[in-house]
C-alpha cells in the first residue's frame, strides 16, 4: 500500500530527482518538431560500478545490513507497547559513517509532526457568508481530532547506549532520529547499540493508520496490529546516501535487510501472527494445535489450528497471565505482528518444491466477524498468489505467508499482511457478505501477499517511488486476479485508466510519493495498465515475461531504482523502450489516436484508353447540381435540346476523348522503362490492387502503436499492428499506405477496437464514424429545502417522539 530516477554512487544529477524530463542538453530551436523517441540517457543516472548500463547490480554493488534483537510487551488494558532492542549495524558501504539515522514512524501521530502541521482542510467548499450553505466536517474527522487530543502519541525513547554501555547522543527530527556514534564507523566494520522505547497504540478506526488496535464493543476485546512499531534504521544507499526524508503518510518505508530475533509478551490467551518462524511452539501452542499444524502441511484445504469454537471461548475469558512468543526471521527488511484472543487460525501447506523453500505454510488469522468469507477464501488466495508470482519472479523464499484480519484495509510486511474485509451479522444469526466484499478480500489478499515479493524482497525505495512497488505489484495482482476469475473487474485494464489519463488533475508517474495528487490512479492503475500494454501490445508475452523475470531475479534481496527497471526491461527484451518510459512515466500525455480520413486510390494504368474512361465515369458519378434537378422538375428545356440542327465536333467528343497523341505518349512511356521497371509496372496493372491511405492524428500526445481492424465487403476482418515508431518523424500527423487484393475491398476501419491502449476517445477511432450510443433519464424536480419554504404553522403541531417510539417505528417498517 504504498519515485524520480536518482543518481548512482556519489554523483548527484538534478534530473534524477525531477518528476518530469527536464530541459535537455539537446534542444530543438527551430520549427515545431518534438522527438518523442529521444533516448532517456539525459534523464537516467550515469551507470557506474554499483549499477550497470544493463540495469543490473554492478561489480561493486553494496547495501547495508541491520540485525535486531527485540523484547516487547503488549499492555492490553493500557493499549501500550514497551520494549527494548539491540541493533547490530554492518557498514558494507565504502564510506565512513559518523552517525546513523533511524525512522520513528510513530511520531507521525504527534501534534507537532510535519504531517499533522501540514494537514489541509478536507471539508466541503467554504461559502463567503455565514448564512449560506455550511461547510461540512465528517464525524470521522472529528473523531480523529478528539483521539489525537486525548492521547499522548509517538515514541518515548530512553537509554540509547553503545555496546560498552556508554550513552549515545541522539537528535530527534520529526519522524527521524540521528544517533551520533562515539567512534566513526569505517567501511567493513559493524557497530552495536541498544535502547528502550514505548508508545501508546493508536485506535486505527479513529486515526486512520497502517497499524493500531480495533475495539469490539460487543465482546470487549481488541485486535492489535503492530507495524512501524520499533525504531528502524533508515536505508543508506549508493544513489542517495541516507534516505532520511520525513514520513508524511503516503511515501512508505525504505529499509535494510537483516535478521530478527523477537520475543513478544502478550496476554496468555492471545494468538500471535508475526513475521518469521515461531521458535517456541511447544511453549505457546497445545499439542493438539501443533499436530493440526503438521496435518495442514499436506492438506487439500485449510486446516484450523485454532477453531471458531475455541476462538469464541477465548473471547469470553480474559486473563492477567502472559505468554511470550518467540519469532526468528532471516534476511527480511521489516517485522510486523498481530495479537488477539479473538483470532481463529487456519493453515495450508504450499508445496512449491525447489531447493530454497520447498514448503511454505499459508495461514490466516481472523475473528468470527470474518465468517465464511475468510474461511473459504483467505488462505486459498495466499496460495494462489504465490503460485502466480513465483512464475513471474522467483520461488517464495520464506517459511510462512500470512493474511490477518483487522482494522487495516490492506498493508504488507515480510511474511505477514493485514487485510480488512468482513461479513455482516444478520438478525437470524447468520453472517453474510456482498459480492463487493468477496471481491475485496480476494483482491486485497492477492495484492498484499504480492507485496512480499515487491517490495519486501525486490526492495525498491517506497519513500521515493511509490509506483515501483504499487504499480508493479498492481500489474501482477491483475494477472493473478484474472487467473482466479477474469469476470471480476480487477481495475488494471487499459480501459480502467482512461478517465484519469485525460484529466487535468494529475502529475507524472515519476513524482515523489508525497507529492502525488491522486495516489491510486497515479501509483497503482496507470503503471499497471502501462505494463499490461507493454506485455500484450508492445513486446508480447514471451519477451516481456523473460525481461520481467530477469529484473526480479537480478534485484532479489537488493534495492533497484527506476533506471534499473527501465534498463533491464530494455536490455533483456532487446527492444528500445525509451519512448514508452518517457511517455507513460515522465509525462502526463494521454493516448488519443484519431483516424481522420481514409483515401481509396486506384492505380493509373497510363493507358489513355483506360484511364480517360475512368475519369469520365468519375465525372458522371458526381451528384447532379440542385439547379439542374429543379429545372428538370419544372420542365425547362435546354437550348441545345431545342436547337438540334446546330452541332459541332464537341457535341460528340468530350474532354475525355482519347487521341493518338495520348496513345503515342503512352507507348513512349512504356519503351522508356527498364526491363525490371516494365515487369513491376505490368504486374501492378494486372493485379489491380486496392490502395488505401489512412490519415492519423495524435491528439493526446502520447505516441503508441496503432492497432487497426480492417473490415472488408465480404464480411471478413483483418488486424494490423503498426509499431509506435511510425510517429518518430512527426508525432502529430502520419499517413499509412495499406494495399489489399482487388476482391478485398475495405468498407470500414477501426483503431484499437479492443481498447488495448488506453485511448481516451474511442469515437474518433472509426471510419466511417459511428453513431454514439448513450442514455437519458427523466427526473422530477426536487422540492426546495430552503428554511423559508417550511410550513412551520403545520410542523409546530408535531409531537416529540420518545426513543422507544422511534425504535418501534423502525421495526414496523
């Protein structure tokens, strides 16, 4: 749930951070020509020893490593987390570091955070007079404001010390903290330090966050989703050094890989789901639960480890006792967890084979509110995701993949995802769900589990480039979703981005995450649709799939930039794609290719006895002038008809009469042809093919292939694919000659008939033009709601209803 190409190594280039392709060193200073196929080398960072021109890690590529040992305790009643952690930081860079930067993401909830101080008013439009229609402020906004006011939020941090026990100086800057090292950390060395921390957990439903607790009034219990819950090292990279941009909400998290050893102390009746593998199952699970887990490894359908009945019994209990769950995770970039006594828990083994991780346990944790929706589809969706994504990238490398139901609509972390859809409890005790909730669950599980691949393994910089994880992942979840059930609208087809593409309220895809105007279409749908088009229209599946898998495998457990993706896709596919990246990712151009005219041409034979006769027929086919038609209708006679005795040569010979002068010229023309020219000419005359010239306009500015459907008089159809390079010398207007056999007469032409290129105006895609189908609806004018229009004389007689009377009225209705 989550950008600008940046420079590599120590080189800084302003173009690298631009959201559009900035002024080029090569300029067109005369005329109006625009080179839509200019290479991107002016915008992309210069290749170096860290990142090659092929888009793969260079011979001296490096990244840091951070290992964590954390002991945390959840205070359920106070909804507070306290913890201590020891961090080992390994400096694999070629630079000496005097300080380290950590992310303090919980500080985004502090009243003086940049995010809070720059929040804008999101109510309805304000009016200039107090007696005008009032602006609107939602109850949800008021609830958030009140919660933030009533609770002390953000991290409390203490005892920051090095491994010798000496204090380390810290400086907190909004959602970041700088730790000044007592000794500089040289290349190849490591440092260890520790700290204590605590924070009050936010109520997710009140605040709107990526984690938090959810309270259930009916049974008095909570679900806790803990993420961004510990001070984490910011990434230090070859292209930006410290990625220490404040967390403002949209731009997610740029982190380092490492190993985690985490102990979580929670109420004894809680069930915990977390990143990593449970290391002390015998201490926290019953023998029955452990046996069920074993049975689940080879089960056809998910097996309940904690059944619904057991979860309902847990809900009734409550205890002052605690249990400590111990998890270990290797080579992950983050750690998240969930805890609740409400959880039922099911699991199913995904037997993927291979040497790295032959068995993956797909698991789901959800309360009774999840109902049959979660029982049927959550864990199965987890398995389906791994089956599809592994085909496009690499085998899933971790021992578990989990889906947890809670207040967060959709969020991802290594090995664990938070997903929101629920069922509705009906009066008869059953739980039902809408078709939309079913689609939402399947879709969000696929999407969030997909994020474990991108960016939890292919570790793109989410704080900069939202599209690199959301766009790529939305493309793949669209593949997985349509392989689940293609009748569900997955929102990644080119047609799904048309309205956004032609809107004014947008920025280029290559815009930093927090500056994107409309995050959903910009970071999710547009890049997903672009990759769909790249796969199905531009490259074809074989070339695309090979190149995409090459990208995934090159950057597994590494940190790619947009340049690495662009270069890999081009280098591995063998196709120049700079025009594609430039148009779709660096501009706000849209696709609108208009078919303006179609000319049908007939080859002149040069033989006057044939061509002059054709010209006579053309003249005869012209419409009769209205003047002539009306004169005939009125019975008016021509002078020449009334005086037939006055004639001359031109009464029997018109301007199309052939003379020997024209025949001699024709024979001279034939004699002047070389043998091969005569052969070509004679064959063309004999074939007598149809010649059509199609005239196109690029109205939207985004160059794209032209997909043509030709319909012939005999009812047959033919598709033609014209590559985007047809626009290379004129990006506004082009003409294309199409030749067909004599018997294949074209009667109509359509551009992009299957809506494969996100063309925003399909009405100008047809020749001849088509009548546009639409709808009209009859409506009744609404009665005025102005206060002066009320019948207060009558309304004043209304009796005030009691609360129970209101309830009775509802029941009767």
